[in-house]
C-alpha cells in the first residue's frame, strides 16, 4: 500500500497466515507482505471514491476467474461502508464481473477500458472525470521491466489485456494504491521485485 502513514506494530494476524498459503506451490510465501491486508483495509476505510481494477486474460476472450469475483466481494463491502465504487476492466473481464455482481445483487458502475484509444489518454481521462481517492488492482497484469505483460508460464499476454496499469502510472501522488496478486506478474508486485528475483529465471522474466 502506498500513500499511507508508517506501519503500526501489530501482533501476528491470522488473515496473513491464510493469505500466505500456497496450495499451488507458486511461492507466495516468498514474496508475501505480512500486515499488508491490515494496512490495505485501513487505507480503504479512509477512502471515498475507489477504483477496483481487475481482469487477467490468458488468451483471446479467456479471462481468469479469480480476480473479478474477489473484486466484486470487495466492492460490495466497500459500498456497505458508504464508499463510491467504480470497476475498471478490460473487455474480456466483463462477463465474469457482471455474473459475480449479479450473484451478489450488488449495484455497480463499470468502466471498460476503451479500445482504439491510447492507454495513457484513456487513463488520464478516467482519472480526471471520476477523481478517485484510491486505486485497487485485483489480479491484474502489470508490465515487466521489458515493457511486456507475461503469464505465469512466461508467455506474452499483451495482445489480450488492456493496459490498465496506466491508471497507476498516471495517477497523482495524492491517490493511494493497493496491489493484490499471487504470481508476481500483477500490478503492484514491483514493490516486492527483489524477493521475486530470487525465485528463478521465470520469476525474473515476469516480475
């Protein structure tokens, strides 16, 4: 979490232990940030207008199914706390997100990142129009050091994903950001890049 006050010392959090579990052996415990969930919750509680950015396509029209339901649950919780929530997604994510929101019975404002417009301009336009206080990325690909977007297998997925990380790159310093990921190739994982580099050649490529 960026833009927050210094860390508060707290006893071990059982939620941390759950988040660090890695049944798929993807090495989450190696780059997991203890206390991150608590700091993110504190940050979001102070928010008023929140962008939830989600979606990770691994092929044409093939979006992963973990990010959108998680974002929908988080969005419903934030709405119940009186926050204004806007979902920002790529086209491939829309059916999954709509299905999750329908199941939850949660009203939603959804913005699909437009095709045919430079991503930097689209990001600036959305930020200027809605003026979010917080940006939250939930399982959304972030560009690697080489500028490409990589799957956990080390395959380029740039052709199927909107450049949603432009929102985070073009934001003002006043906007707090939160990144949620499990593979190291998602928006926000640059914060733990040095830990990822120790996990092997593929991790170094996609980090």
